[in-house]
C-alpha cells in the first residue's frame, strides 16, 4: 500500500514522541511491504515562532493532500502565563480541527492489568474497564457565536449551538463503533437544564430506533462524572458534546493510570488525525524521558481507521503490550527506567520479531 502521511510534531515533547511513532511505522512498512511517505508540517507555538500563525496555510494544504495526519502535541508555557497574548498555540489546534472538519473525536480508555496499581482508583473498580469516548469536536460552546466581552469588559459570554445534522453525524459514528464493540451507547448530556442537550437527546433517541440490537442509555453528565470512575466497566461507547467530552475524557484517563498511554483519533468526512491525548509536557521536552506509547498507539489507530490495516495495527498494539509486560517503560509507569527512544526501539524490535 502507498500512502502519504502528514506529520505534525508540534511543541514540547511532540518531536521526540513523534520520532518514535514514525520509527514504528517504518518498521511496519518493511515488515508488511508498504510504502508510506512522511511530510512534515508546522503547528502550534513552533509555527507561531516561525510564521506568526499557529496553523499556517502550508500546513493546511499538506493535511488536505495527505491520506492521514499524525500529530504530536501543542502548547507552550510562555503563552499560558500571558492571558493577553493575541495568538495562542491552542488556536492552531482548534482551527485545524474546524478547517479539516474533524467532527468525531474518539478516545479509547482501558485499564491495563499491569497498570492497575498505577491508578489512584481501587483495582476492583477499574479492572476490565474498556470503553471509548466519542466526543463531538467542532461545534458547541467551543465555536458558537456570539462570544466575547461587553464594551466595559465586565460581562463575558460564550454560546453553545448545535444543529440536528451535527448531532446526527456524530451519533452515526458512535453507533458504528458500538456495532463492533459491546453494543451499548451511553449519551451524556444535561437535558434537565440545556436546550442543546434536549435536542441531542431527542435526536439520539430517535436515531437509536433503527438499531434495536444496540442498547441506548441516556445519563446526565454530572452523575456520569461520578460513575465513570466508580463504575467504569458499565460503559462501552460514551457519546457526548464537545465540552462534556473534553472534561470526561481527561477524567477517564485516570482509569489507565498514565496519561502517557492514551491515543486518540479525530475523524472527518475526508481525513482523520491521530494524536496522544496528553499535552506537550514542556518540563520534559528534549530530555528523552516522555512516554511515547500514546503516540505509537495513535499510529496503530491510524493504520486501522484510515488505512484499514488491521493486522499491522494489532502488531503495534501487541508490541506495546509486550514492552509493558516486560518492563520496558518510561518513568511515568511503575517508575520505569527506560528513555523515550529505548521504549521506541524495543517496540520496533518486538514488531520485527512478532
Ligand atoms: C483536548 C485539549 C484541547 C481541547 C485544548 C488544547 C484546546 O484539551 O484536545 O482535549 O480543549 O479540546
Ligand atoms: Mn482536553
């Protein structure tokens, strides 16, 4: 198979973890006889430094002309401490999601037996947890208009808007995933208070009627925030809007024990982007200590979702599992002793020998 991959390392630890994921993809190419081309682009603080724009037009063109996008991380503390900064790295991410139409954000969460003790949650609660969060990514309060401040600066407002079509297309995705999983969708909303949530609930309940084999549950986001860490095994596919999905997916990451393990996919009608859910971890940048597994697992999702290469994707997941089992892990996991590149090298070695 011949494919073009846009590679956007971004900020902080982005370049280091991306390097390992690309090495892993190269090992897959060799072993399974594929040809992937890697084209690098700028995004985030690095892009602001070089071009003044956190998502330059060239990067957008590169993404549009590629078959999939592999992305590292965005964010730099020099902007976090400056609330008056006009251009912020995060704007690049939001612009990219919106301009590429990446409406479905998929965040798989599972507990690894070897990491049970790394989670602050009780083992018996989280053992066996395995679900995905399907988060709407390009609408809702993140993008709704009007937004801003009153002239005297004493009032601020954001607007949450959803159309039925926006809800339907993400609902369709959630049901497709449920079809291949445990056949359960849980919609999280605040339909007791919000008009947008009532439209979500009405639309999803109506849509679900076509799929009698899929169980639909509708929960309020506040009580689900409790259940996601007290009864995580009850979930299979969580379907929710942009802001609720942002919050619940960070909360759910506690189940896994390390943020450094969680990959994600952002899927649009034409193209999809793959990235670890953690941030740019600036304190670790350049030190070769960050966990590359989430990015490597994101590359596995890329092969499965964008290229349909299931066997290749499973080989990566198996190699990551083996590295964990055998203790080839970075310091965030059970005080691991390996560096970023040692973990990457081991995973490549395991792919070659599986
Ligand atoms: C995420 C991040 C982003 C979001 C930020 C960096 C804009 O938290 O991908 O979850 O809020 O969507
Ligand atoms: Mn977030």
